[in-house]
C-alpha cells in the first residue's frame, strides 16, 4: 500500500484540473483585473488616475449628518452601502496580499497599493474624526436595497452609524485595528510617516476595542443585521487585531496579550472557515509564522492548529472536513461561496510560504503534507474560478471568453452618467434590474458569488447569491493571483 502522503498527493494531482489550463501571463492578467475591480467600487471623489471611466464621483457628503467627513472608501458589493466590518476585512486582506506576495506583483504593485490606500485612508477618517468614536457604516441598508440606483444618483438616506464606549463594537473596531496595522507594514518603507500614523491609530482603536467590549451587532441591531452581523462574536477579532499590531510593531506587550488571552479568544478552537466574520483560522496561520521563523515556543500551538485547518482542506487527509463539488470546487455555503474559496486559497499559499521558508511540514494524522501539496490544492481552486470548471466559464468578469454579464450590481447594470447624463431615479432603475440585456458597464475583475453545489451557475441579475461580486471576495484573490503569476 502507498504511504498516506503519496495517496494524498495522488488525489491532489489526479484531477484533470491539475494540468494547468493557464500560463503565467493568464495569472498576470487576472491579477491586473482583480485589482482594477476595486476602482469600480470606489466611493467619494475619484482621482485623475481612475481607469474605469464609467464611474464618477459619488456620496461626496457622506458623514455630513454627523458633521464629519466620511467621503471615500468602498461600496461593499452590488449596492451603495459602506459597511465597516467587511470594508476593514477587505483592507486587511489587500494588505496581507501585498505583504506576502507583493514581490511578485511587478508593475501592478503600485495599483495594489493604491487600492489598499483607498481603504486605509477611509478607515483613518472613520477612526479619528471624533475622539472615542469609530464610524462603522454609512447608509441605510433597507432603503438602499429597495432602490436600483447608480451611486452617482444616490438619494437614499446616508445615515451614519458609530460605536463608542456606550455602544461598543469590539469586532468592527479590532478588525479596523488589524487593517490599519497591516497597511502600516505595506507603507513602512515608501511612506514612513503615513505608516506610523496608521500604526498609532491601530493601537488606539485596538485599546478602545479591548477596553469597551461588546459586539456591534448588539449595539446597532438591524442597522447591520442581517447584512453583516458579527455571528462569531468579537473575541476572534481581538486576537486577530493584536496579532497584526504585534507583527507591525514588534511591541512585546501585544505578544503578552496574545499569550494571556489567546485561550479565551479561540486559539484552541479548530474552526474551518475564514471570512469577514470569523478570523480564527487566519489568526492561527498569521501567528504560526512566529513559531516557524522565530521558534517562539509559546506560539507552537498556533502551528498545530494551522495544520489542523490546512488538513481540513486537503482531500484524502485523515482530518479532511471540506466539501467539494463534483467539479472540484471547495463548497462552504450557498450564498457567495467564492469568498470562502479565495480566503482558503490565500491561507493555503501563505502557509505554504511559511512552511517552505523554514523547512517545515504540516502533519495530518499519520500523513505529512508538504508546501507543494498546499500549492497544488490552491491552484485547483484559482483555476476553477478562472474557467477550468464544468461550466467552462470564468467567474471573473472580463477574464477569458465567457464570464458573467448580468451582475447583481447597480453601477454596472444602470447606464453610466457619461452615456446617460440625466438622473435615473430609485424606481426608474428597476427597468435595468429587470432587463434581460447584459450590464452596459463591464466591472472588469469582479469575482461573483459563484456556482452552486452542483457546479451550475445562473447568469441572472436577480440571483444575487450567485451573481453579486464583493470586495472581500477579490481581496485575497489578489495575493493568490500574484503568486501564480510568478510560479
């Protein structure tokens, strides 16, 4: 009988998807487009360097109802909302993509840093506009979702929501701290003063998150739920935030915090998803680096739990937990499933990098998993997204010959202000929502929610669980595409 490691390797490489349908040039193209997508999600005054010309300035007075400037940032998905929790996670993942794989981005590194800075600039505003307050949302989700309106015409309520000592939001605040700290690493050499401002603000926001503990879902109720409820609670974000600040600052007090609080904040939990809501798997991989590279014994358990997470994704391993479609796609849940595909692929590649640079291996029971096996598994998922799948369809808009053309996305589906300068009202926009025609504005690089558990995809604007893109789907993909563009 073949040894367990060989059996797993055979399972990973026996798929028809193992023989790549894509070259380095294809992955470079996907990288370019995955970053370009963020320009289509921009809110605020657009810069002269804006490349998606069908977009224009929007929501310039965000924050005015609270006498603060909250213009800028990103619309989270196909609506015109600015939700703080997914925006902060998007920013963290863009930063992590650049930190780990920016060396492979070549000419796209500047564009990736611009996409990151669009998010980090906004989060700085949100965190510093009013002492003791973090602004975490602009817009009324229910009224926004009743309209089908391009952002340039938006006239729905732009209510402002915040967390404070009286109404805590440790989850969104700690994620914001993580985003600012991660971004500070990216800009450390090129813009040291900006980097220092990011890091100091991250520390301040983290202190606020930790001191005034509570979930923003409990403080803001139906303003954020059911859209972006913090289902996992706030402990995972506190540990995640501390881990990022420690990495950015090397301040030993954050290591002490992690050592003292980790067991209370999920360090001993084996959780098998990583998303805008649940940071536990990402935190373990992030902290495993300290053990693998610096042999900090207190962090050895994070390596062990990272192994458990990675093993859960590997078909045929003793600890395999993941479900896959017949076509080979990691399938976590019906709604926006590709977000879990891009985050897990990113963690596979990042952990492979950590293992490879330190001669390490992942242990899955009696099996040993090498970094090469993790890369193979991640590649299958990225290739599936790009078109190596039963539908023979790319789930990235503008990549390949066949891709979604009926996105659940207001700005993409309503004629642009350049082509239709007259205002299109909330109700008038529904004619475009109901139209059978392709979206007139191509949101290049957008990765949609993706196919169902049977590998089927309906290119239908009303089918938002499959056809809606989101910033947090793309952000981890940026890192993965950069890796494969060079490998």
